[in-house]
C-alpha cells in the first residue's frame, strides 16, 4: 500500500478515536508499525493502551519512608533555578553544620526506585511528588528548616509545593516546634514560626492570717 493511503487511513482512524471516551486506567495511544503487522487495523496502525496507576494515598507514601525522627526535615522551594536543585541543596546542607542530620525528600525513601511510579500516575509526576511532600510534612517533628529564595517571613510565591502542600501540613504545635527560613545566598536564619509555651500562672499569695488573741492576764 502506498504511503499516501497509509496516511489517509491514519487520519480517519485518529478522527474516529478522538470521539471515543478513554478507558479508565489507561492512556490512549497509537503506534505506526509496518504494514501487515496488525491485520485488524488499516495501514499497520496498532492501537496500544498505556496502563496508568492511581495516586498513592498519604498513608501509602508514609509507609515508603524511612523513620522520620525529630529535627530531620529540610524543605526547599525556588532555589538554584536552572540547576540540579536536589544536588545543590544537599551540597549546601552539608556545608552548614547546623543542618547535619537533616534530609530532603529524595533521601527519605526506603527504596528510591519507588519514585519510578511517578511516570505512571495521573495527572502528572509533579502531582505524585506533591502528594509525597505532603505526607512527609505531616511526619515532621521538632525544628524544621526551609530553604527559600529572596524574601522574609511567611512571604513566598503561591502555587508551589511548599506553599500548597508542605507548609500547611506541618503539624505546628503538635509535633513541629519551630520553622526556620534559610537563604541559599547567605547564612541568615529567620524563625518564621515557633511554638509558644504559656508561662505558668503564679497562684495569688494567701492572705496573712490574723494574729492569735493575746492570752488573758492573771
């Protein structure tokens, strides 16, 4: 069959498939193969379905983590733009003594090969890691550090994993005791949240009892 006929059949087949509803759990796709490889489809077009996986639950992610001890959580957002951010963050972490013992998400997996699932999960790999980051945030305790770009306080870009999944899910006051903001360009540390412990109330001083009556005179 001539190439023009193959292309014509391809156009017709794509048009008909475009109107069909996708099958749950699969992504629609087509492969163009040699004529005769697939007698059931014209022009050698072979329909294939790519299996997708459901998004793991938060508890499923937590089961994939190593033990998350207190004072071990390090998050980052909007830093080392254009470079290998994970590698750069780990190198910066290693250069600051107060961050020794802290880990980013990449170092938290029992088996990092689990992250290969990200390419099969709908809607996207980014959503997979956003869900994983949310699970990690819920497990953090003690002092948490976050490495952010320029700025101060609780001011940071909206729409990031830090803004939407990590920061809101830190159990502030119920495990997390302090959150400290860091800058990649300097060693400044800014406490942006800290658990306050109420001062004990001093009980009022009891009134002085009246003096006992004088003994009667003989």
